[in-house]
C-alpha cells in the first residue's frame, strides 16, 4: 500500500474525529479540540485549517473562556457550518423500532416508535424501519431529497470487516448487512453500529459523560453490553466486538447463553433473568418498569436480586477498569435506571479494582434513558456527513 494513501486515510480519520466532536459538543476552541480528540496541537491546527478552507468549519465571532479560568484573551471558537437538509436516526431494539428525523445540528424534528419483535426477521424489520423513516420525514416536513444520511443502531455487534451481523444473538439477521439493506430501501448513505456504542456516543456528546474523554457506557437491559470511548474516540476493536461485557464467562458449567457459550455474565443479569428469579414471589405479572417501582417502594426482595446482579456486573467491570482506567462509567439501559444496581456496581468496583483506579472513577446513571441509542444514531449520521 502506498505510504501517501495510508497517511491520507489517517488524516481523514483525524478530520472525522474533529467533526464528530464539533457535531456532538458545538463550537469549541482549538485547545478544547486537542483535549477532546487526543491529537497534537499542530495536527489539530492543520486539520482545522483544511476544514475552514473547504467550508466545513468556520470560526465564530464568539470567544470561549480561557482554559481552567486562566487570564488572557479568550480563544476563538470553531464550529461546523450549518448545512441544509436533515438526517435520520433509527434505533432497532429487540422489541421496538424508533425513528427520529433531525436537522444537521441534531435537533429532533419528528419521532415515531413502534413495538415490534425484530429478532427473527431482519428483512421485515428493515422494511418497517424504512417506512417509518419516510413517514417521519413527512411529519418533520423534510423532503426525501433533503435526507443526507441515516444512522442506525442494532442490538448486536457488527463485524467491522464486513459490516454484517454474524452473531447468534439475532438469528433472523445472520449475514445481513443492516446498513447496506437500509441504504437499498432508502437510497441514502446509512451508517450502522451496535446499541451500546451509540449509547456511549450519545452520553458523551449530550448526556452524563459530556466533557469526559475516557468512558465506559454499560447498557443493562435485555442483554448486557458496553460502549468504550478512549481519548474521546469510540473504540470498536479489530472486528467490532469490543465491549461485549455480557459474554465474559463467569461459570464454566452455567446456563447456555444466546451467544452459544455457557456461563456468560448476561445469563445472570439480563432483564429476563431477573424477572424469572423474582416472579415466583409475586402475584402480579412483573415487568422491568414494575420492578423499578417496587425498588422505589423499598421492596427487600427486589433490592436483593438487583444488588446481586449489580455485584456481578461490577466484578467484571472492575477488571475492565483496571485495564482501561476510565474517568466515568455510565450505567444505562432499562435496568440501569435502578439505584440499587449502581450502588452494587460501585461496591464491587471498589472491592476488586485497583484502589487508584476505583478512586478516580465516577459511576453515574445515564441521562438519556431509553433514547440514548436513538440520539447516538442521529449523532452518527450527522458526524459522517460532516466532512
């Protein structure tokens, strides 16, 4: 491979890191871009110059504050230009499809959600998602010709080399390329990633981890996954399966997991597992929402079961934190709203992680709730068409 080609590809990657940060956080100084991307001051200055020259970025009349309250003339800010058109975000979960249409700044103009079991028929789910995008465009009064890109979340890892689903977790999606299939239906660029990665992107850009550069977003819901942000960039790993925390083996002879292995952490802490443990003790039909209500009411059995799950998650997270040394762990997903879960995660991390690692770590609830993956999908679409 020619050296010039490799250098240009690296430069393009770094340009995208800058535009993704500007898309997520709005106008920033060059110094803030250095801190947020982890790139050198010289590299940021050169790339910002390129982006200004091509019209993708402008210097604003507003000035920022000196870093850390220092004195001196406040720095000029740079911002993405405001291009025309809109983007769409598509959040495909195991039991729902959510679609939002937003402007190029990320402001949502219209949104729609349907309940749908997507696991067994990927083609039908993508047909439904495409129809929802078209309806939502109409509701947002955005002409289809003005749709620039779609960001899409799927509830499973995507093979980074082929962009295909190759896991048993979504049996009706095996060997499908979700981005390619939705592009075929809509005729615009589509960019796909998994739900935990896009949840991480959303919480870093707009939620509980805003301003942090080393973050682990843990989604505890029907499954368990993590999105990892290092140096301000989403870390996907060589094949795209970084952060599959739910498939850490915790018992060699444990229950068979939907991934095909035995004894995965997910088999102990998924929402369905928690419901099955709790249900025999209650006369009413339990749901995640009802279990969280019982926790607020002080139900001792619910708190015990959720705390046990939190301790198991925290034990696995402690090892991950020892390796990555993050600043923030954001706990999201439907079950992640539980205070007892977070308290137990905190206790396990404090017990099993290195003392300095645990002391530097904040464990916080997600701010975006069930909309995190959708917000992340919109951010992904905007970032990918920003350059």
